[in-house]
C-alpha cells in the first residue's frame, strides 16, 4: 500500500513541476514549440480573433454569454484538475492495472508494436483509433442516463464560441481516459508524438465550437465543423434523434458512416442547450457537483 501512496504523492510533485516548467519555460527535455500551456493560449487567441473579425453570428457579443466561465474551464480541465487529483490517481490506476496483469504473468498488453512503424503511420493510426474511440464514448455519454447528467454541463452552453469546447464536467476526463486506455495501450500509448495528435484535435475542437466558419467543400464529410456541430448542441431535435446527432469530435466521417449525421438546414441561429437548461446551475462549482445524487435532477439556477 505504501508503494501506491508514494506513487500518488510523486504524481502531485511531478505534475506540479511539469506545470510550473510549462508556465516559466524552464525545461530542457523538449523544444520550446511543444509548450502545451502557451500553445493552448495561442490556439485560443487565434480563434478568438477569427470570431471577432469574421463572426458567423454577427449579432453575438464578442464576449458572449458565459465566455469567462468557459475560459476558466479551459484551464481547469486541462491543467488544474490534473494538478488537484487526476494525474496522481491515474498513475496509481496504471500501476494497479499493471500489477493485476502481473498476477497472470502478463508484463504488458501491447499487441501491436507501433513504435516500429514509420512515424507518419504511427501518427495516423493513433489519430484514427483515438478519434473512433472518442466517437463511441461520446455516443455513450448521450445514451447512458447516468453519464448524460455529467455531459449536460457541456450542453448547457447557450451561445457558441471556441471556449465552449472545453466546458465539460470533470467526470468526462475520467470516462474518456479510462475507456481509451486499454485500446491505446495495446498499440503503444506512450509514443512521443502523441503531442502532435492532441494539439491537432484541440484546434479542430476549438473550430467546431467557434463563432466562425467557412466552406470546407468535400472536406465537410471528413472533418467536423461549426455548421455540423451546432446541431449537436441543438435544443430541439426530432424524437427519432432524441439521443443526439453529429457525435464526431474531430472527424465527421464516423457520423456519415453510421448514419448519425444531421444537418436539416443552416443552423446558425438555432436555440442551443437542452430541455431544462433554463433550470441548470450556472456557477462552476454547482455545475461540477451536478450528476451526483439529487444534484442530477433539474433545479433552480444557482
């Protein structure tokens, strides 16, 4: 037990050191342009400028409703949550899982040694597999009554903008990371270029939620985009689509393949949210307690 406690404590120290090095640029283990903290800020500023200079919804304020709430969510979900608990717990979980496998004589679960492939093939495989897993997890968040309570936080957005991308309940971090762990571990989850895949998907996620769009042409059948994703956040959906539509995170391809695509008309000005969103908590703390016990029931806004 002491071994796991030491792993838990070292997780705090390790992530705190990592986050401080990201903020201060004091590190020698990677090139400066792989600074995750400032890349997140840079990508966000890029889409903010696009929204301000070429807005899709011209009547929407530059600092739209809940902009600062979503801005805080960006840093909470990507950094503070990991610092507070997630990084340490995930380190313990991985070690517990490996120790469990060792009871059966298994030292790892790598089925395909992707590190032996050409670099481009590694990146492409990781990107496709990860996005496909996320598509299915996203569908699960809508189909499961329990998980939907947590996912409501993301769907409580009533005015769309790039920062809405990262408004989500902290439980989603756990659900996504847990369900993706084994399949990604089986192809060598820890390859060094995971950073590239993650930053690309981050940028597309910002684009999907932004108040900016342009004609993608045939690429709309491959890449997710604001004209498609706006319908995922629609307040009103037909009964046969009650479990949601357009689940793609980065790729729209999965929705077209599995017939969950839905763009009945230009949805620029449709109402966003879900039935009951007008009674959903508006404060950060209350939103992140939502989904547990009685808090999972619709309530007055607090």
